[in-house]
C-alpha cells in the first residue's frame, strides 16, 4: 500500500522540520534504483542524469556485494589494525602525484573540508581562507560559511577568516590562461596580510562545478597556484564533485588544471553513496595537523566504508568508466551543440566527460540569465522521466552529471527529450 | 597469507600519518566479529567488553540484512521523498518526550553536535557554550574545542565561545542533588553574560560517560536545567554514548536525570556501526535553525542509513536488550563489588546497565588515581583475550561498555579474568 506523496510531504514537514527542500515542483518519491535508472512508487522509470553520488551506478552489484560481505564479517574502527583501510589508501594515493601519499578518512566531504582548513591553519599558522563567491564546500559550522549561495546567518561568526574572489565565468568574462583569477587571488592575499589575518589557503573545486563549470584550457590553475605558493599558502582542491574520473580526460580535475594540490578533498562518489569522505595530502602536512590535533573519527575508515570505496575504484577500472565518460561526454556535447543551433535560449555549451550542461539565456547578445526558464525546463524534463538540475551563480545552467555508466543511448534519450521540451516551452512565460 | 602486525603498523604510519593511535601496547589486528566476540588474524577469540558502536552485537544479522536489502534496492538522498527516513524518525521520536518531535539526520555524532550548537545560537542569538572540563563531543573545528582532554592547538580559535565547569566526581566531591554543579553552571552563565558573549547552551552527556560516569541520584540534572532555562539558554544532552537503552533503567539517560533536553544528540550506536548520527529537538528549535540555515547533508538520512538505524531499534525491542542491560549490569556490579573487597586498588565501583567500571586508586584513603596501574591491567586483560579500556579525568577508571547482548556468562568470564589479572599485577610496579 503506497502512501501519497502529499501525505509523505506532510510527514516530512512534521518530522524533519521546515525548509527541507525537495527537487522539483512535483517532488519525486523514488523507491528503487539500478544503474542509471530510478523508479518511483508508482513504478514509473526515470533516466538519472543528475546523481553523481551513485558514481558507478545505482545499486552497483560490485559495491553492494562488498558492503554486504564486509558488514557481515566485521565493522569496527581504526583503533584496531585492519588491512582494508591500508589497501584502500594505498590504491587511492597511487592514482595521484607522489607527494599526495597519505590520507585521513572521514564520513563526509564536509568533515574532510573541515579538516583541510585546519591542516592549512596548522601548517601556516594563519586562518585566512580564500574561495570563490559562488561555491559550496560543505555543512559544518566552519566550512558552511564558504558557501555564499547558502548564506547562513548562524555559524559562530567563522566568516571572519574568509575572503571571496569572483567565480570564473568563461562565457561572460573570459580569462583564457587564468591570469585574471590569479590576480584576484593575489589581491585577497595582500588584503589578508594587510589586515593581520594572514593567509592559509585557497580552496577551490578545480573544475569549478558549482560555479557552472566554466570552459578552461588545460593548466588554467597554474598561475593561481604559483601566487598561493609564493605567499606561503596551501592549495586545497575540493574534488568531491570533479574527481574519480568524472571529467573523462583525467582521474582528478586538478591534473587537467596543471597543478598538484597540497590537499585533495574527497566525498560524495567515493563510496557510491555509502558515507565516506577523505583528505589526501603529504606526510608533512598530515604530520603538522596530527601534531596539533589528535583527530579521531569513529566511523571514518571503518572496514565497511573502505570495502565500498575499494569496490568503486575497482569498478571504475574494470569497466573503464573514465573512457566511457570521455566518449559519452564528447557525444553529449555534440548533441547539445546541435540543440544550441536550434534554440537561441541555449547560450553556451560546456563540460568535460560526464559533467556537462548548457547555460540558458534570454538573449544571446546580452547573455541575460534565463533562470526561471531553466527551472521550467527541469520540471518539464522530470515530468517526462528525465532527472537533471541546474547550477551556477545565476542558477541558469543545466547541471547534467549522471552516474558514470551513462551510455550514448542514454544521452540520446536525454537530448531527444530535451529537444521536445525546449520545442514546447516558450522562453517568454 | 596474513601480514604481520608490525608490517601493518608500518603501513599505517606511512599511509595514515603519525599519531594515529591504536589501543594497547600490543595492537590488535581484528578480522572478524560476531555478537560480543571478536577474532584476530591468528584466529584468537576476544570477549568485547568495550565497543558500544556495535550496540546490538557485531554483525547483528537483523542489521546486516537491513543494510544489504536496502543497499541493493536504493540509496539516494533526502531531496527525494522516501518513507525510510520518515518511519525511522517517527519511531525514534516516539521513544522520547512529546516536545522532542523532529530530527535532522547526519552521518556522525560530531556533525550532530556541530548542528546542536548552531541551533542554540539560532534560538538564543548568543554563542556562549558551557561544557565540563573532562568531556568530548566530537571532531569538527567547532565541537572539537569542547574536548579538553584532546587540547587541539588548531581549530580557528573557536574556544573563544566555550566555558568549562568542573566535571562531576561523586567519589571525590559528592554533590548528591546536583546543586553544586548547578551553581558552577550559574557562575559560568553570569561570566558569559558579563563579558558580553551571552549564553546559548549547556551541553552535557547526561550520564557523564567520559567524565567517569559518577554515581548520581535520579533527577540529578534538574537543578542545572532550571538554571539554564532561567538564563534563557538551551540544554543539549549528548546521548551518543548514554542512549539507546545502555543504562538499562531508561532508554535515554536524560530521563534518569529528570530532564527533558531542548536538543538530544545521537551518534555511535545508532546504526550499529553504519555511519549515522542525528539531532532530535522541537519543531520550534528546528524551525529557528532552518530559517537561519539551509542545512543539507548528502548522506544524512539516506535510505540505507535509516534501514540500519531502524533495525537497531527493532532489535533492541525484539530482544528486550534494555532489560538485559539492567539485569547483566546489576550482576556485573555485584561481581565488581566483590572484587573491590578483595583488592584495595579498586577504590569505587560505579555504573548502570551495560556501562560500568571501577576506579583504580593507589590508596583508598587518599584516592590517588592509579592511572598507570589501570593501563597495565587493560593490557594484561587484552593479552588474556578480554577487551576493555579506561576513562575519566584521571584515566584510571575501567571503561566497560560492551555490546548490549552481553550475558551474565560473559560477565563471569570478564570478572574471572580480571580477578586473575589483579592477583598477578602488583600495584607498585
């Protein structure tokens, strides 16, 4: 006996409180998932073009089996020695540059960013953090204050240490080699030093996902990294969204951007939905943190989490999902570009691998964001069984970021549906 | 082919960094768990008298089955409607007073405490937090600064908002009705108001687990709660260790202490090791938090976490584990009391349900803490196949906090072994 969505929404308000947002005007009541597909309570099937957390596919058999096997064998904590965490960190760090050799495992990307900022404080002795003005790095008291799009009015005043640079925007404010971005960072560093706060770190998603994944040439972050290092600060790359092969060309977006970060932050897709996050860094930085701070995380790095995360790495390799992301992503951008030729509302097509999208504008010349229109498109797509979302500073960029086994046939269904929705949705409401 | 523990310890230092503590001088390499038992890599069996996270027993079949079933069906997030989280919060809040009617689910107790402090800030408009000077409430930048026993030297200076009262100590400084404790809290509140910080909340474990679980009469926290409310602050009870029936007499230790907290914080045992935590509070407080803060936790309250947590509640009820805790706990204290008559080093026997222990002292008159001796006892017990630990301000109190299916036969093995160890371990080294 299935309860109505309206009933469940009333229960949500009562049990989970106000302002617990759902996606879509007509919320989805999802009950089952498999690969790139989701089913609602009425048996309706949806193509998932949005969820990056089930990185290797909803209910991936390899991951499910790893979780079941380990959960029925042992699940404790890192106060005992266990091979699972060691084998996982060994394999994970092997995918990164030599200097990125050790890790702290957590349960969430938020916990990982919260550690990364403290590492920067421990190493530099300062607390000044620089981020972009259209980002999000998590939900703890400390890191939530980096999320300008989320403007918390509570949080113990931690924003006192944070400074923001304009998010890169390749469509409106081209910055081909990242020199302008580096200059903005340099200006904030100078200001932090001048006002006595001091500079600890620049924290960015190296593919600037929340900012709308601007089109950047390879090596684009080099100039900013140089400025950061010269000022004695650390470069923190939050790869929660951009990592694990999603961009198709590289396992980690920081590689594409031409930098080796001091700290890499991991989260969402790491355990395919099982709660695991982490920080990868050098022995020196980890040592500095651990000498100032006896960090322990009860669930972090437990045998089940590590088994899930290991299965994700194995699946990426076994199914060559990075190559799939590259191939399907290229195909998707071709199809999006064709649609852009047909519909003026598509102002810009961007992406790499299995993160791509289109910026919607009211007028191609003025580039006025069509935020409301993007919203209507997304809701229409949901009604037609295709799940996606939007992001960027103006919330007008389609956010398409499906599970990694997404195929060209899936892309065809996505774009055939998008074509139909755009044809039937007038830009002027 | 099993690798040596020494080999694995070298890998830990290399991959996980320095200062990642293990328990015992001779670290345990645990590979399997079932009920109250753990096995090491050499097949040796240990009686687990320490781990509270596997609340309903290591690899509890009901929990494992719930995790496997849900992980192979669907694992998404709360942006979609799902019955699992609603059914769980309904059942969880039904175990508490009416005012504790809604919840935010997280992945860890640390995340939950981090939210609880922000709730207090949102409701009161102030940031002054009071805790005891021998406690621990988690590992985020904010809440880690409450942990005096962990003295972090980094953490963005958040301790500026925190004030500490002496941890209660029924053995050395009796305070039968909690009036002295309430006076200390009142003095800190006055100081917070006088220095302009303002008062937001008192946060305590209602059974004062980390402080050494002092012997307190029922209703002991009433006086402090009254002081807190009169000053316009919130009472936060961190039930991460004391909740879910562990103390045997009540599902929640705050009931024994005679108070209804404004906020209850949950963690460790909630999902039997699966990463889930949460905050339970009133609709008004949750509303105040959510209006100042659009909190979202990607993994928090996901269908698998809720299935695991629901199975824990079901198992507690089906196996009447609270009654078992009461019965076995009473028996354990009898046996401990007999040992106290035999060995002068046992200065005090305390506990309730399946959290109990003995304070070790060099001299019953002076009550000088026998911290080093307690350490030797714990290591001897480990060598004899019984796992326990120590805690309290002086780290001289045996910490016995086994999985809830712990039986009187298990207690017999524990105390027979302890008797043998105490007989063979001279107090003067």
